[in-house]
C-alpha cells in the first residue's frame, strides 16, 4: 500500500474506535499497533537503516531529513542520530495542513518513548545521555504564514525550530533557487525575518535564491544556516551555494550543513556515482575557505520510511532550473534508491565512516564533534529562546 506525501500530512488523529480495535488512524489509513522489525537491506528502497550495536560518542544532528508513515519509529533512536531535522510537513501547504503536519510529531513523541521533540538544546544533549533521539521540527517553506506574522510565534510555541522561507520557487517572502528570477527578500520578507529573530526561530537559507539568501543573512540579527547544500565551486548545481554565500553565513556565526545527497555532491563534469571521498572534498573546501571547521554541519536529506512517488500536475508544472537530470541519466532516477546518496554514506550507521574519514584527512576529534553536531548546538543556543 502506498501512502502519498499529501495523505501523510493530512493527519486525522487517533480515533477511539480504531484504538479499541488495536489500530490507529493515520490520514484515513489503518496502522497496526504491532510493528515488525525489518532487517537492514543495503539495496532496499524503504529508507531502512542498520541498527548500531553500540552508540557512538558523538551528538549527531542531521539538519535535514524526512520521515514517512511506515518508518520504524521504535528503532529510530538506534541509528546513531541524536536529533533528526525532520521536514515537518510538505512545502507549499496552507495553515490548516501545516498545523496538522506539525501536530503529527507531537503524537509520535507521545507514542514512542525513545523519541521526543527538541524544544531546547538541553533536550538534545539529555537525549544523547539517555540513548534516545529527538525530532527537530523544521519547515521547508513559509507559505503557511500567509500574510499573518503572528503565526510564526504560534508555530514556534508548538515546537517549530527551523524555517526555510521559500522552497525552490518564489513566494511572498523571497525568491527560490530554481525560479527564473530571484527578486531577493520582499518587504513582507523583511518582517518575517524580524519576527523569526524576535521569537527565536532559526532561519534556513537552503532552497533560496542567491540574492534572497544574502538579503536574509544581512537582514537577520541572528545566525542563519544552510541546512542541506553543497559547494557550487565543486558541483555546479542550482541547489548549491557559492563562496560569497558560505562566507556571509559564517561571518554571522552560522552553519553550512553539507549534504551527501548525490545530485548535489556530483562534481561538475562527472557522471559516476559520487563517493564519501567526494563528499569529504566539499567539507575540505569549506574548511579551507573559512579557515576552520566552526561553521560546518551535516544535512543528509535521507529518509526513514518509504519516500513517496513524485506526483505530476496534469495541468503542467512551471519550468524550473534543473537539479537532477545528469544524475538521473548516469547514476539512477529511482528517488528511493540508496544510490541517490554518496557511496559510503548512504545510511545513518555510515556516519562512523564519515568520522573515520575526517580523522584520516587530519581533522581532530574536536573538529569531528563540531561538524557532527556541536556547531549546530552553538547556533541553537544563540537563536532559540
């Protein structure tokens, strides 16, 4: 049975009748309470990850990922991730659907005792001590705000902690990275930035147009992040960011979350599947550009559970800049395939490969800790209220 993304984000809640029958209701679907553990298969398409026999010593914050309804929630704290920067609802949703998506995670946190919502930095650090995991709720689009700034405070109070103002396409806040024109931050967007600063909501510039990201960095009184991007210098892709964006983000004490997602890591002119070494080259590039590892993080864009099919609008989608065609042609166009991630870092347990490779390239233990999570903790401590 396929559960589409749109259905996932229209949560119906838990009906009393279903509970009495030993099931719960999710977007009109019956989900059995009894869950089966699925063995890890490196070639699977269901977002399955191997369980670690022993937790590693790092606070690992994945600043961007997705969780789907068939995810193994009972085991999510055993993959080595301390805080999942989960996309809390589908981009471009209105207020009602965004709120339903947000509240789903509150239900998940109540249902699974080893998962909790990250309201504070302490929630994340305490979860690590207790070998649990947190859900860092993030929105990849600000369309739910409409023209009503007070919604930002309301969603922050409900646990939202990161916001991408526009998802690839332009909206009333700012321009998107795949749009033909990047008009930058709008007059209303100025107000959104001010309100996010006021309430403590961390601004995320991934998926934004270049001018929009620089406008937001300049306008914001607080650090901002790029939760899942790579370097345009190594991989010419409209989703990647250039040296000016990287330097500007770092100058305001922000973090660039580099992503092992294949299409963004694939180096210019290459057609073979990128490897962990290629991803490491992006880390090296930023570290050398900035002179330290103080502004580097990781945003994997991985999934727990089955990533849904992309639906095609029968009336036609707008023309946008191309992100994936080279990868689709030469590596794989299967959006659920592990081949969509770099070889050597295509599941969560392989964060240990990343840690080992960092040390092999001369990074210190302190550098590894900062890259895997401590840099994000610094920014969260400064921004969240």
